[in-house]
């Protein structure tokens, strides 16, 4: 049994796997393995334990002829060709729910930092430019009683709304369907049109999965719908925002600021214009990083692998149809 872990993870997660087979761990140092490198890495694997930054393409999955399970260490799985896994009857597991609260903490921290221009102020101080207090220096925006527009009222969006309630914010949300439980709990208002939500919000926080319909959801046209004083926060997936359009909007002062934890390309290109803008808070896909989360998520992934290798059904399966009656026989015939 060969278990390939695409990048190093917590040792207690690996300890769950070592008694069950040969565990091979990918490189710790950058750069992140490319799609072709991952394909070569997993060619003879029985199980793949992948990190979100590591792409598992259809060709890689089809080329791994012994593969019987894919486990991703995250709540998203847009790095995996789930259709290719489904076609071969390979279950794909993920870790929903475990990162909700810590990611919401990170998202709200970004919101506060952007609102009060903390990044600019810290750089100013560290550069030795502070010569004493003066009024109007780094004047930011109040968060309390401001309007927060949440795009995607799922688990994380709802957790962010709970934090916003503590600041007496007006909570607006847009989603494919209403969340009446959230409305009752948080006094949130459903806004059917995204453009309407953007026009009414002082802060807009994105919490949608990366799908064909959400790629560049925040494009030039949508950014123009936002208030000039508004701030955009993205902790969902980088390609949900058209970064070039965002850079132009910020440069033209059509938007007050942005706080971004995820990027269209990761690792982030050094010449990305957003990194040079004072009104952008930039973090390296770290919104969920807390000591508890960093320990819990790898272990959850290892536990799912252990379940499959002991003949049990995993708890969180992206493609549960692979366990449907007759699925194994149909996939064997392919």
C-alpha cells in the first residue's frame, strides 16, 4: 500500500497512516509541485493525501492506475478533477466545517485591518516616518453600524455575520437561495440581486466556492457597482476576483480598499500591482491559520484515509455516488 502525501503535514496525521502502508511525503520547500510533478508523484499510489495548492488533474487521476482514494486537506476541492475520480469510482474526501470559525476570524480581522488602514500605519511606523501624533493621520472607517454585504451565506459567511453582529453592523447577504435560519439568528436581510447588495454595502466579504459561474464574479462591471468608500474582502478563492480590474478600480479611487487572502495565482507574482498598493491588505492564504486548525485539519484527513483502508465509508465524501449500488461494477466495466 503506497500513500502519497503531496506536501509535509503534521506528524500526528502521518502517524495514523504509517502502520497502514508506505508513506511518501512530497517536498517541503517551494516551489509548489506543478500538475505534471504531482502526476508523476502519484503514478503508483493507492491513496493520495493532497493539499489544496496541489492540482490533481484528470490525466493524473487516470494515470494512477492503482488509485483507490483521494483525500484533500481542506474544505474546498477545486484543485481536484472530481469528474475523473467519479468516472473511476474513486472517493474524494474533504474536511467541511472544521475551518469555519477560524476562517471567519481571519476574514473579520482583514475587514478591521482594511477599515482602519492598519497596514499603511504599520509600514509608516516601521519606516521611521512617525514624528508624533497629528489629527487626521491614517483616518479610517468605522466598522460599527456599517453595512456588511456577505456574498455566500454558507457556514463561513454565517460565522462572519455573527462577528459582525457584535459590531452592530447591518447584515445584508446574497446567495443562490435564502437562508431563513441565518435571517432569524442574525437579523440578516436577503438581497436577491448582487448588484443591489454591492451598491448598499460599506464592506463586501466573499464566501463562495470557485465554480465556472463564480470565476471573476467580481469583475470591472461589478466593482463599479460598489460605493467609492467601500472595502472588498476575499477569503474564498482567488479567481472569484478579477485582480486586474480590482487594481484599476483601486488606482482610480473607485474603491477605498481591499483585503485579500487568496489570489488568482498562488504563489503570488512579485510584480502583482496589488502588492504595491497602500490601500490593499495582503496575506498569503493564511486566513484559517491558527494553532488549533493547523493541527485538526491534517488529522481529519488522515482519519478519513484510515477509515477507507479499514473497509469503512468515509464521513465526508465529495462524490458519494461512487458508493451507490452498482457503482463499483459499472466502473469496473469502463
